[in-house]
């Protein structure tokens, strides 16, 4: 390629595209190694999450025409040299050249007639993809300009190549925040935004057009794959694949890198070859388009602020109904999720995402102590774990039972065999529990029933000896360890009485 690629060469098409200096934004594509340049802004269509977009009405037909329903599997079209697309990083001092392009009308910079266009980084030191396309991808790290030239066609869809490649550094970092380019054997003679060209085999709407976007279904279980494979599959769920060229069905492209041949990446490549194309679906991303001639994409609405509070204010005794209310700002359709951390415990989800901004916390039986709430918010269109959150502490205080009374039926005395009802009633505590002790004639104190809710006891006296009995009904709140006594014999309040069997 380098010996033929001269200033007089008849190259097919070229593009000079502006990358941007990487910014600390959540969905910004990672900067290529050796640069501080991101592959396009975060709101570019390549870098836009499409996991919540509707399914395209042609999805089933496009899957069938690409062999997805016939058992076709994904194929990672990259690896160690010579497989995959190499890319180069240069600075502004690197030698350049201008070229005569066959498709000069579609090359940069714009010219009125066919004439040398450029300048472009050029030299025998630059790595070029193997024949026959011979793509030459170069990034100027000083200007963040991306240059793409090729011997035949840079990209049939008229899309940039580099932003759609799977890169080793991204997999190593644990996330790919952009779509991935792939090929189909036959395509329709139309194209969908963001594609600019078509290279169809027929006028057939059952064939995917250039620019068609697919995503791995959210229901597809990726948990059994290694971590590196999951990085790629997660990207396919959130950013998907874009039909960018004609070639073998479901071949997706990545960089040429010897690192792909080592573990755990060799296993990743092997596992990716087991993914059925039938696990994908085409999406309709037309709602993202800002302008047909721009790669900018409308972004999902995001909640930019969040406030949450609890009433009544803390501290409150266990048993009090606590209302948590949240208000999100900056988003059209906020959804709320509530998490709770208990004292010396762990976080638990107490209310999953819903449009309901309120959560009622039933504190009956809860232990006293400091709890922490975290209320998350995201827009209905957002696929993030959360857009914004508000966290606060809330304390539950012990409210010991302050009074205790007992009603006995029949009162005072009864004949043997009578069922005696003992009803205890505690006051001052939201969740009272009761324990019953008794002292039979000539005996010792014994536990009739341990602490439990419900203060009514039935004493079946059949077989009990006649004589004078003594009863003691103890009460304590469910959140109280007992304010009197010594463990395990503790109580907040009690009531004692005599009873005679005849």
C-alpha cells in the first residue's frame, strides 16, 4: 500500500474528522492510547445509549435476511496481526501528503474540481490494514483530528471507522461506551441516519440498510461469560451495532492488536463467537436525530437535582409511620427508587423504581438506632442506575412501655376446670410485647409464655391444684431490650395479681 499510495494515487474516499479533547463526562468514549482525544463528543450518535429506544418495525425481517434466525453467530473480525484494523497516533510534525481521490466530491477538504486534497499524515512508518481495502487510520494527537483513507472504500455507509472499533484498551478498562461497526452480506439500496451512503444489493426493505442499528436484547444472560466478554456484550446492550459495510453477516470489527491473542482476551474472542445473532433486535433511533447532516444525537432527559425528606422529623419511636417524599428536578418523567441501610446491617432496596415519589416506612418492630436512606432518581428515558440522589440519616428511638394494666375474667377466684382469661394492656409504647409468669401454691416462679405480641392469655385450670396463685404480666416494646430487670429477665412495665382456685 505505501508504495502505491503517492500524491498521484487514485484513492477511493477519505475523511478528516475532528475528535474532541476528552472530558470527564459519564458517557464519553475513552481516549485512544497516546492521546487525550475522545472519539467524538458524548452527544454523538456513536456514543449514545440506545438501550431504551423502541424496536424497529423491520427488526424481524432484517434478522431473517442476515441469517440470524438460521443459527448465525457473531464473529469478532479482529485479533493479533494481521487481523483487525491498525490505527496510528502522530503529532503535527509528522510528514504529510495530498492525494487525488476517485471520489473527490466526498473527500476532505471540499474542492470545486478534482484536484489534490489534503494534507494527510503519510509515511512508510504508518501501519496500514492488509489488502484489499487497505484502510489507513491516523490520529493527530496535537489537533485531535482523525484521518481515514482507503484504497477501495473507507466505509460503505459513509461513516467514520475508528469510533466503531472494539479496542483492547477499552476492554482492559472495563467499559466500551460506543457503538460497534459490523457488516452484513446484503443490504437495501437505502441508508438510515447516521449513515450517508448506501451500497445495497437490491431495493428490498427486508434487507437492512446501511446505518441500521441493532442491540443485544436486555434479557440475554451474560453472567456465565468472563469479565472481558461481558464488557463487549454490555456495550452491545447499551450502544449496539451499526451496519457500516457489506461483508460477512454479523462480523464486527476491532483493532489489530497482539494482545488479543493472550489470555483472558483469547477466551473473550472465543466466547464472542458463541453469541447467536438471534439474540439481537433492530432499534429505531430516528428520534435521536438533530440534523441529517450531523452526528449529534438528542440525549435522554436526565434528572439534574434531587431532594428527599422524612416526616415526622427524627427521632421517632419505633412503630411510628415515617413518610419519605422525594422531588427530582431537570427531568420530564422522574422515577424514584428508595434504599435503606439499617444499624449494623446492609443496604436493602425497599421501593424499586416507580413514578411514586413517596415511600411509607413501617417501623413497627424495628430496632432503635441510626438508619440511612438513599433516594435515587432517574428519568424514564434514562438507562443509568441513577441520575441524581439524596441521602439522609434517620434515628429511631426506644419508646418503653410506661404503664401496664391487667383484666382477669372471671375476677379474683374460680373453680378448678374454669378457663381464665388474662388480658394485659400496655401504654406508652407503639409495639408492645407481653410475657406471663406465674407462682403456683407451694411452688416457684415459672414462665407460662415468653415475649410475643398479643397480651391475652388463656389459663386452662383443669388439673391445676386448688389454692392461691400469683401472676405477673410483663410488657416491653419490640424495640426495647427492657428498661428494668437483668437479662434475660427484663421488662419495661408489669402488673401482678393474686388468683384463687377452689
